[in-house]
């Protein structure tokens, strides 16, 4: 379903696809950049990688039949697709999903996913951006010729190469595109229902957040600390707040004070 356009360099593939959507581009437009110079993550955090080392790609989707309340599932659909694509093409690399929008390997960030909703004359559109580390190496690690690298990976990040797989970017792109196409069509045909499609359960199985003690940093500066218990059918993380009144039977604190937070409700989610 994808119409792939390749560019040598751009500020942001998401911005390029959003502009194309406003100009009337059809669903399936995909822009891939060899070098993204002004990439953005969630909450407008900057994202930059050296040329030729990462897969930076954005997809245009127009799921008109899906209620707006279910569009927040799109980055989760994409996350499942990315994890499954990595399992398909990167031997020995086991990735998981850190809610809400990161793909991780052993706790380190392999990829980030960004959803943007765009208003167009043809109706609302979704732009899904994926930035996945492919060939970067940690500082001082040897490259293929035995020479020490300058070090492209930030602290807390991992690439497919540093995790032991030398798969190239085009192979990763092809795998992600195939997985996302299948997942998206299934999700769209069910009008975004994550239960009927099995997406909710698939996400839960790939999650590395569930069962962990976490700290959700809220926009007002307050923290919500507790156990990440579940993902609900709206794609929100259900946290059982830490409390001396909590029991250990999974019901949470007295009065069942579980709290569901959406990706837009938090600034950071960190291990507590």
C-alpha cells in the first residue's frame, strides 16, 4: 500500500508528510530520509542522528472509518509492527515496547514513534513517524575495520548493529512496511477496535512496562508512582498508585484507586 519517496536530507519526514497531506496526498505516502536534520519526538523533543546511520521514515494514513477516540492506538499499532519487524530481520535482537511510544532492547531505546493528526481538505489524516537506530555504535567501540568510532549513540540508546545485527536500513524498512500494512488494515477494518483485532493482547505481550514500578511525571509537576498494571482498551497505561494501604492481590489500593493515563497526560514515564 506504500508509495515510497526517498530524500537525501530533510528537516523532518513527519513535517514533509504532513505538508503533503494538506496538499491532498493519498494514504500510503511514505517519505524516507537518509539524513533527518530536525527530527522531533513526543512533546517536540529533538531527535538527530548522523547521516546514513538510522532509519527515519514517516507514513501517511487516512483511517476515515475509525472513530477519533481510537486514533491514539496508531502509535501502539506501529510499535507492535516495529517489534515484529525487528524479530523478522534482526537475528538475535529481542525488542519490546516501552509505553507509550518507544521500542527498547534490554531497556535501551532502539526506536521512537510519533503520531501527528493533520487537518486536511479531504478530512483528518494521521502521520506516523518512526526513527530507528540501525548502524550507530557506542563511543570507542570498533567499527568493521577495527577502528574506534567517534560514538554516535546517546546514553541509554541502542542500535541494531550495537545489539549484534548488521541488517541494512532498506531491509528494516521493508519489514516494518509489511508488518504495519497488515496490522493497520486489520485495525482499520475493525474500526479501530483493539480487542476484536487482538491488538490489545498483542501489545500487552510485547510490553516491557507492565508489571514494573513506574513514575509518571505529570504536566503540573506532580508524580504518580505505582505499578504499571495494564493497558486499557483506550491505549492508556493503568497504574496502581503506591500506597501503604495497598494489598498484593492486584486490586490496588483501598477503594481501587487505579489511575489510567494517556500519552498526552504525562511528560515522562520512568522506572521508579
